[in-house]
C-alpha cells in the first residue's frame, strides 16, 4: 500500500511539473517557426486566450522573417509591417522579439497585457458580431468573379451601389470586375487587438495578402452594420 501511494504521488508530481512547464512556457506558431512567449510581469490569468489570439497577428506570415526581418540578430526587435495599419498600435509598442545567442522569445509588456484585457472585454460584450466574424472572413475568401451573385456581393459592402432592375450588362461587368479585384486577395481573421469600438458598434482591420504575390500585404477595414459585417472603403 505504501509503495502504491509513493507511485501515485510520483505520478501526480510529474503531471504537476508537466502542467507547470506547459503553463509557464507557452509556444505559438509564426508561419514555419515556433517561438515561446514570456511576460514582462507575472503571467496573466488570461494567458491562454492571449496565446490563442497572438497567431492571428501573424496569420499571414510565412516565417518570423516576415514580421521581424532582422530578428535573427541579437537584440530586441519590434514588429515591422509594410502598411502602418497592419498591426495595432498596442502590439507595435508592447510586443517584441528578443534574440540572444542561446535563446529567442516573444515578450509581452504589461501595457500590452492591459490592451488584451480591454480587447477581450470589448469582444465579450459584442458576442453577436464576434460570432459572425469567421463566416464573414470565409465569405470574403470564397468570392469568385466566375459566378457573381449580385445580392451576395452587394451584401458585403457598407455602401453598396444601387442595383438596376433589370440588371444591365454594364452593371454585371462592373460587379464582375470588382469581385475579381476582391478575390485576388486572401483575407485573414483579425486579432482582438484589431477590433475597436465605433459609434455604438465595432470595426476591425483585416490583413490581406495578394494570392499571386505573397509579398504584397495590404489591409482593409470591416464594420459591423445593423446585422452583419461589411467592407468599408474610403469615401
């Protein structure tokens, strides 16, 4: 009986150590790279949620080089993007890749932890729009100009054009061309840090990547309007 208790005790201790190791050394994927995440201060209670969201900041990246071009050299490296809106300000200032001769990790500042807290609070209080976000991103990625459905195309635009009745050949041609432009890009699910309040609703910045040229990265804005997400274009 004593031996059995010792075996069970040893097993429980091993499980506890494994759990602590997993909890204290979380890993995230950035393209083909796997990197650990550490916190400037104590690990927050929502660290699992943070580590689940962080890959969305880098979902378009093929490797660390795409987001930290000089990250292989020793030092503290900040996010760098071709578009100023690619990364939320809180991530640009509060997230860093730390590289040394023997170690490399993503460091989260206390300010960024606070930004995550506010972002999770915002998304939890807007559960309906958030629940529809995956479907909207999927709809953007499934657009095809070879089978334009006018209602579906018009339905994703914040300020849709007036559809003539009956539809004209010119309108169909314009809609086809517009859809062809949209389908040239792949759209990525935004991080919670990219979702912001907007006059009683929410909007988000979505990173896009040209399918034919993966180095061409851009952004579009989306907004939740009445009962669905819409693409927003400068007026």
